[in-house]
């Protein structure tokens, strides 16, 4: 089987996310080993877990990209939208873990709360629309 360039890019992105998850796991372990309660900051824990889950979710995206009936460029853009939000979420979690400024970014809203909610709406629309597009491409390329 020959993989398209779009699929190769998405698989590479999945590998990068998995490597990030492993590195975040080291950070999590270090916090667990050195804290009085032997727990990492909640957002360090969430960043690690999210990166693990997103790495495998990105492999799922790669499967739909590979078997899509759409163009490689269209598939790559859709996968890129999804991955952009995956990376943004992990970066946000890691930021809050590093700053230790909250254990819930939606509680006690700050002046930037509007931006957070706007970003969440963009994430919801972007991820769902992009994946629905890839799924439709799969149907077009493999089912119909």
C-alpha cells in the first residue's frame, strides 16, 4: 500500500503528539516524585493524558485521510484544523500546569474568559466540521 503525502503528514503529526505525551509524562512523573501529596498539578496531568489520547485520535484521522475520496489538499487542510485544536488544547493545559494558576480554567473567569469561550466555540465547530468532512470523504471514496 502506498500512502499519500497527506496521510504521511498526519501520521507524522500523530507521532509528534505521542512524543510530546511521553515528554509530558516525564514532567508529570517529576511533579509526582517531588510533591508532598505525590500528585502532579491537575493541568500537567490533563496535558499528559490529552496528548496521549490526541496522538491516537490523530491516527484515526490519518485513516480517514488515507481512504478519503477528496483531494489530498482538502484532506490535509481538514486534518490540520483538527490537529491545530489538539495542539492548542495541550498547549493550554501545559501552560496552566506550568503557571499553576488554576485547576479549572472555566471557574473564576478572568477578563480573557470571553476569548476562552470564543476559542471553545471555534474548536467545537472546527473539529466537528473537519472530521465530518473527512468522514464524508471516506464515504465518497470507499462506500459509494
